[in-house]
């Protein structure tokens, strides 16, 4: 297997809202808020019109993108044996992703992410992790990790206690370990842990400018560049309309963003960028070409609704 993704298995529910809805519900635009009370989460949905539902989760979106580009890929993420869990598994199998988790009936339901898209195309996420946040080291086989060229993890998994063991097990058996920082709130909650992972355990790190700036408390972007060069890892940073860059040891590669796009929804932009980049990476293309592939994929996804092409 080329790439194995391990992440939160979440059903995405996409809805259009106005700015007032975000303010009224005390949400912070363009971030992800975790809900621990299922009833409170369901109340948000009461008056909303659902545009689309997708078998989502950040790394799952990347893995589907890699499958669509013709790669042999797999995914591990925990769902319950309920209606949403069945839909989730079916959704991945339709995309030719090998689903490597045997679901069973759980006390908690399958995880759900409400994606609220405002008129400026920004997305604000409200997530009830359900059983997705309960993945453990027993759910992950060392054998399947060892047979994959790259294991791709999401920072979101670090949000609950038990998955940390699963995370560390995956890294310890991986041939190459890649991780997405996922979200600024996620970074702020786990700054010390994430810095330790980046400095000592991971090979490849994906972040947007906001996330990595927050991680190292940078005052200017030059601080981010200097930090990344000192790591001697492969660091990939997306910068929205400023394009993207990769830093490998002391070498820096940069590409511009595409112009004149009909942007509808930024859901999945980072996920599909990672898919495009990793597709180039496992095909041993030059890093600049990998960045171009990433920008190509993210440019496509932001012109449609949802995190899937």
C-alpha cells in the first residue's frame, strides 16, 4: 500500500449560513469547535438546510483524493455499527479506499461534523466526535502500518486521551510518518506535544500559515522559515492566496496560488492540497512539482461544495 491514513472517521454535513448564525451561536469563524454534548450539537442543526453529506474527516478526504489520483490507499478510523457508520464505510469503498477497521456496535454514535459555509466561502466546523475520538492502539495493526510507504495522521486525533497511544504506535511502526496540524485551536491546545512530535518523531509536516505561526509564537513569517530550516524535516506550508511552500533541510521551494477561481467553499482545501502533494511525493517527483500538484487539487475543490472532488 502506498499511503495509509489514520484519522477521525466523521460524516460531514454541509450547510450554508449567514454571518449572524455564527455570531448568535458563539462560534469563531474559520475554526473548528468540539461539542461534547450530543443534544447541544443536534440543536444547531434544527433550522438548517443540509446541502450535502459526505464520509469525511480531514485525512479521509486526503486519502480519497489520493485514490482518485490512482494510488493504492487505505484508511483506519473508528465508527459505530449504526446507520451513519454503514454509510461511512460504503462511502469510502465507493472511492476505492481500503477501509481497515472492523466496526461494531458502540455506546457512542458515529462522529459528525457540521460544516457551516458563510457567504465569503469560509467554513466554520462544529464537531461531535462520537466514537471517532475513541480510537485506541488495539484498533491499529502494526502489520498494515509497516506495509505502507507513508502513514498520514491528523492533529485532530490528538484531541482525546486514548488516541494518543494509537498515534504513537502508528509513528513507531511507520516507514515514513506524515501529519497535518489540522487547526489552530488544535495547535494551541497541544502546543508542547505537537512541537515534540515535529522535532523528534515525524518526517513530513503539513500546516497552514496560521497554524505554524501559532505553534512557534512567530512574530513574522521569516521566523517560520528559520524554524523550519533548522528542523531538517520536510515542512509544507499553505498560505491561501499567497500560494504554498516546502522546506526540506535548508532548501526552500515555493509556488503561487491560482488566479481567477470561482471560489464557493474552502472545505477540504488543505486536505486536497495534501493529497496532491503526497501523490507527487510517492511518485518521487521534485518538491516544486509536488507543490504544483497540491495547488492544482486544492484549486479544484474550492470551486465546488464539500471536501470531495
